[in-house]
C-alpha cells in the first residue's frame, strides 16, 4: 500500500515503539548510493522487518542526480529528463534527488508502534519540522500540500494574493505488511536548478517553489544536519544505535 494523502494529525504526537523494543539502527552512508541499489536494499530490509528477522533502521544517503516518480506521478510533469528517471513505487509524484540533499530512508515496524498511516506520515513531518527548528528554519505543513514548507515573504505572491512558499523537505512512503520504507528528503545545499526538469510533487503554481538551507541563508554541513535529524528522531520515535 502507498500513502498518497496529506494527513494533518497532531505533529507533536510521539510515535515510539512498544516497551522492550530494540533501538532503531542508525546508518549513515559514507559515499553516494546508486538509486537502484538503495531501492533493492530497502525492499530487502523492509521484508525482513515484516518477518521479524531484522531490526528497524534509518538509512541516511545521498544520491547522484536523478528524478524519481511516485505512484501518482503524471507523465506531463517530467519536463526535461536530463537525469535518469526511476519509478520508485512510493506515494507521491515526481521529485529530484541529488548531491547536497539528505535522504532518510525510514524502515520501521508499525506493528510495534501504531498501525496508522496518517499518524506515521504526520510523525515524519513533525520530525522534519523539529530538526529544521534546531537549524534556524521554521518549517510548516499545509492542508493541501504534503511535505514541509517555508514562508517566503520576499518572493512574489500568487495572482490571488496567496503568499509565496517554498518546499524544503519532501515525503514519500510505502508500507508493506506494516513495515515502512522510502522516507523523506531534506534540501541542504542541492543545485536548485535541477528541480526545473520536473513539476516538483505536482505543484505547478509559480508562487510555490523549492528551497534549501543554503538558499535560506542557513548553510549547514551534512554532519550538522544529520545530528539535528538524529536528535529529533530520538525525541519522537525512540532510541537509536549507530551502526
């Protein structure tokens, strides 16, 4: 099953495992990871988690420049296939991944936590918002748009007067037998021009764009971003163990 909705449950609610559950493995890739390799590893680990033969895991990676298409992707939203395009199987539409963007692939056992996809996606949003806050950025959610957004009063509003906003983090998940995979992406310092080859997440309005920590004047090393993500994850999802 895929999660293709925009949940708006409480972003403050914890999503911790049942008492006695082992800590979540926290793994940071040391170099770029090819997308097919990441997809195969996620499929394998998620299946093992569902069977009860592997620990939960969060895997932090960067990819070479690619576009991925979620279950709701429309062919017309691929404007310029300048990079390899992969069908991802996750929820959502087209997105870009590449250097300077942190991907967090989240493989959890919802049977140990809460068998509620809306609550899970809301927890992911809250996690990103908490991490961004420690990095000096105020992230927000919107009723009709999945992901985490940043107000841009310095940019031109929409023709109807709607304020300009930019997306800083995307969410696309898949759940099979209550084991999750895929996850979230956070723009640290990617080349934002690479997003112009697609309609990111199907949002075409000119006053809704894409941003990053660097673009917002809040540059941070990937190590600093990882530390913020780790601390916010523990507070919401429970203890981790580095591997």
